[in-house]
C-alpha cells in the first residue's frame, strides 16, 4: 500500500522547467494541460507497441494546480492509426511520491480507483483523444495524482503514436510493462511487489477537465481494511453532507452484481464477518445525502489464510502424502515463527496444484509434536 499523506503545493512557476501548464476556465470546469512536447512514440500511455500493457504516470499537485472532480482526460495522438482494445481501464489515485523509485514501484488495485472500463478503439486521428470517465474522480488538490492505464487487444499497432514530454530533470514519472502473448500484462490485479517494469522519462502529454464546483455529496475517500482470518473492518472518510452510506461487497469485480444487496449504514466503519481465507473481496461504498447520492468508491483486499506457512510455488508428488506409492511416511518441520503464537491446532490443510485423473481413497494418519530442531540432519 502506498503512503497517502497530504500536503499543499500550488506553485505554478515550480514546473516551468518541464512544460507550462495551461488552465482554461470554462464555467465551473477548468481544463489543465500538462506537457507540451512534440516527440511521439508507440509507448505510454496506451503502449500500442504491445497487445497487452499497463502504464502508470504521476502528475504533481503543482502541475495540476486545482482541486475538483476530474470527469474527462485526453492524451495526444500524433498519428491517424487506431487500435481496437478488447479492454481499456483507467484508474486514478493520490500519492505523496513524485517519482517511481524503482522498476517495481507499482500502484496496485488497492491503491487506485477504477474510473473507466470499456472495450474501445483508441486513436484514429491526430489531436487530443478524449476519455470521458464513467466515474468522475474527486481530486483533493493537495497530493500528486497517479493515472493508471491498462489495456488488452488482439493486435498491436506500431503506427499508433502518442506525444510525450521528458521529465529527465526531475526523475522517472512513468512506469510501464507490455507483452504480446500474456494478457496478465494488461491486468492490474496481477501486479506483485516483485513485478518488474520499465521506468521512462517519457511521460505522456495529458489534459484534464476538472469541475471545480465540488458536489456537496461526494464519494467516500481513504477506504481501508483491517483484516482478520475471517473478516474485515472497513473504514473511510465521509463527506459532511452525508446522512449515511451504502456498502456492498463480493468476490468478483462487478459492482452491478451486488448493488441490490447493498446495506445502509450510519457510521464510517463497517465490519464484514464470515469471509473466506485466501479469497479476494471487492467492497464499494457511496455517500447518501438528503437529495442525492455520490459515485461509488472501491476497495480490494485478500483475506489471509489462518496459520498458513507458504510462499513457494514448486510442486511435488512426494510431500506430504507420497502420492506415487500405496504406502508412505513423511516428516516436516515448521518453525515456531510461522505458527503465530501458541494455541490449539484443530485442523491442517495442504494446497493442491492439480486434480488427479485417477485417485483412490487412502487412510491417512497425522501426528504432531514439538522440537528444538529446525531441520532434518540426515
């Protein structure tokens, strides 16, 4: 989870080295343009160089210069080529960081909010390519903004070019990965702490439409989960005009499947019970006001397995049941540090990697004891 502390920084002159930002007021909306470079490539933000991709970009509070509801963003297409995406997703979040510290410094699904999800065609003309967000994002204006773009496509198109501006004078503000064969490269949920990408100074030129009149009934922010082995305590920061909140949850990332079962609560903390270990849950919360309701905020977390001693992915037919033989005997030592304290062990389970095509019921006997040894010497 990224650190989301807040600070105020609204100095436009501080980014003159990069590319002057243009703020154009249109009624209650302000249009912010970041980046004036005219170079282009087939890399971020949509990475048409590959079929499947994830690109993450940081735009600072000083560059954006205002708070409000972001309802549209644009990237600048420098060619008439287009690319049909089977899935295009855009996420937004805030961060105190201004650069990517390493090639694995990703923002995952629990750090950002999904604001756009559709199958669409990108590019097709020279100029600003607009994406109207399905869920406008409330940007508080005092932290930096993370924009994440993921896509999957049946093909790639090297003729699709997008303009960027170099951030070499301040550091890496773009991180990406792509693949032609692996669709997981276009799935934010597959990122781990060791997933490696490529950092670049070439940050895409972007334009934001920001409604500076913040609605009285805006969505909950700072969603967090305190996890146990069977439940989660969900908390959030609400808005002053809300008299309550609606919350729903499930095991698939499909809000429409759970809205009908949403519960109304009157606090900014809600406890979920009876959850399954080693299962990912999706939670949505929205504000309820006297004459309106906000858009939904989303949180993703995975319930840990009680007393699980795991981490490896290698498989074997020998341990723990010696499955290649009719009779077998195995011994294993698990360190005290893995058992998370004293207590009564009432059950034990082992993770299978496949279902056998033929199997026979066997009698299994399990014995337990304690030892000061940490390994089997012979």
